[in-house]
C-alpha cells in the first residue's frame, strides 16, 4: 500500500474499500514503511479511511515507521478496535497522529478498545491524543515498557479539556474498566492523561 502509487481515483477508492473491511492487521519486519498508509491517501473530501471493521492490530519490527495511523477525527474511527500491540518501533513518535479537533460528541471512536500493549518504542512521545469528544470507556489494560521518550499516554487538546471540565462528572475523564496498568522503564513519563482522570 505504501510503495504503490495509488494516484488514480479508482486506486484510492479500492484502498478505502479494502481498509474499511479489514478486521485484523499484522505488520512486521518492514524497513521501508514510514506510515501504515501515507497521510495524503487517508482522507479526501468525499471519503476517509476510518478502519471501521478493524478489531485487532499488531505492528512490530518496522524500524522506520514514524506514525502508525494518521487519524481524521472528523469521522468516527476505529469503532471495533479491541486490541492494539506495537513493539520494536525504533523511530515511531506516535501511534495515532494528532487529528483535527472535533467538539462533537463521539461515543463510537475507540469505544471498544480494551488493551494497548507497547514495548520498545524508544522515541514514542504520545500514544493516542484525545482530539474528539468521547471516552476510552472500555480500556482495561495499558501495558507500556521501555519507551524512554514517552511523555504522555493520552494528551488532550485544550478544546476537549474544556469540554471535559464542563460536561463530565467532576470535570474528570473516566476510565471505568481500567484494571491492569503496567508501566516500566518510562524515564520521561509525566502523566498518563493530560485531563483529570479517574479509574
């Protein structure tokens, strides 16, 4: 997908069609890939890749991968994703990019995400920026090991922080199912979530 020029409308349409139906994605041992899908390909005015069927994703040993997913928060995305695993991504600075800020209620994006496992991503600075008005209400496990540059797991855009402060109980973002929190060898970590949170 990355090494092929999908410049034609038909090629882009086929890519959108396929990625909207993929249920599991395993990407490994690829030294040429920099994002899973190039940013310029992920969204057009008429359609966008929203990974609506993706349930399971594992990415490992891709030494030049910079950002795993370029995300467009204008649409509901990753509605079925349950488990994400990444390891040995030596250049990755983020898993999900900072998308456009959306102040609309979205209770479907990442609503089924139960587990995030990250290991040996030394340049990772953040995992999932909260740029939409929704929660990670199904998250049960957060397992992060040896990510030395990680500063925040869930940075929150200022507009969304204001929404949380006014619309959520006690101005805190809830992680009601979070049971397993394993953080090890994270020398730069400042906070898990930029907003006030309870779990």
